[in-house]
C-alpha cells in the first residue's frame, strides 16, 4: 500500500496530501479495482439477459450477513460470501435442470433469499434497522485486504475472458449447441456466477444493495449502444465503468452524497448520451 500512497500523493487534490486521508486513497484504489470488474462482468450479464441476477445475489448476501450476525461471527460478511457462493451454484444447477426462463428462476431465488433474510433478522423481535447501512453502503469504509481479494478476482476474470470468452458467449447464447461441441456449460457458468457472487457480496457494503444491480447493467447497456464489435463492447464497458466510478467517488467526497448513487447516476447519464449518439448516427 505504501507504493499506492506514494503515487496518490502526486495527485493535485487536497485529500491526496502525503500522510493524510488514507480512507479516501483506499476508496480510490477500490474504485479502480471494482470498476473494471463490474465493466467486464456487465457485458456477460447483459448478453445472457440476467440483469437481475446481481440483485438476487444481493438479497442472498443480505441473508448471509443475517446468518453471520445470528451466529455471533466477528465478520458476518464472510458468512455472506459463503452463502452467496452456495446461492450462485444452486442457481446454476436449477437453471440447467429446469426448463424455466432465467428471469423466472432468478425471481424464485431472489424472493426466497430476501424473505429468509428478513425472517432471520427479525427473530425474537429483532430489528431490521441494524442492516440499513447495507442498503446505501459506504465506500470510505473499504479495507485494503478486501480490495486485494477483489484484485485477485479481477486477475482470474481477465484470464477467463482471454482464454474462454468465446465458449462463455456460446454457452450463454445457445447452451445446447455448446453441449454438442463438448463445452462444459455448467462449470463455466458456475465459475462466472461464483465470481459475480463474490464481487457483489464484497462490494455491497461500499456501494449499497439498492444500486449494486445497476453497476452490473448500465456499463454494458451504454457500451452496447456504441460498440460495433465485441472488442469495442468490452472496452467501452470497462472504460465507462472506470470513468463513472472515479467521477462518482469525487462527487460523493465534495458534495457529501452516496458514492454508489453518484456512480449510478453517472452511468445512467452515460447510457442516455450513448443512446442519443446512436440515434443520431443511425
């Protein structure tokens, strides 16, 4: 982290002064890690028509936190990660075994997860308000070790994209054809869904459950309006996520708004501009 702090000290901002406001420097590093992650994962989520999958994962992560709190764990978030992983694998299995559409399966899992979370949180007259912080999030509470874990996941996703993107795309568009060509559709989807589960769970305390789904939809939605091929699609999605992520963090710092909401509004504005540009081009 000392190297990162030395680099940030060169920036022309008041919070970038040496030896000061380490929470802001940690938050900037977290944004630079999670933004490319959301940008890449967004392309597959949109392509697979699973826009509400992250929302369902957020509900499952909330349930995991409630279970961790019920068990008096010192770090309930790790219980949320474990529960979200189980949730994603079970979802993948049911999706492959069932003839139901993806949005129907997502709806079943999402409603079940949120009901279970509220049930556990309110046992013995417990109050739901102690989990309200998860709804909005706080990027300034980011911990370097969680950022390091997300950086490792980013590395795994990059390797997966370089080595297996074509098979992932074929599996999402035409599973039967992928199976006929010897592609292990279930395991590829399981790895992808597990990665999304971990990213969503670790990020929910920073950006908030109310807007985290938008971070997995808006980057690719905007990029799709402008891209002419897959390479441009991925590049624009990642660049858009990074630019809006940094802009949202700066906005939240200077005007005191929620970082997650600020990032989402920038992404929504980018989507609107991309849509207008597409219409003019056509």
